[in-house]
C-alpha cells in the first residue's frame, strides 16, 4: 500500500510544472511556520496556566490545615 501511495505522490509531482511545485513547497513551508507558531503560543499559554512551585506549596499547606 505504501508503495502505491509513493507512486501516486511521484506521479502527482511529475504532472506539476516547475512553478507549481515551487508554489506548493512555499505553501507547505508557510503553513508549517503557522502551525509551529500556533503550537508555541499554546505551549506558552499552558505554561502560564500551570501553578508555580510556590503556589503548589501554599495549596499543600492550606490543605494540611483543612
């Protein structure tokens, strides 16, 4: 099955002109950059939402007295 997919991919690439292949590569590169930037934003957001060690210690201390 993988071989068949590889052949189709090569066939599709052969049918494209040089300019079209460049356009496809450019679009893939741009979408990859956007996905990475979005992923980085998500990671920073998650990091901000995570409690610090100080907050964890305070919560632990409060639960100790409860």
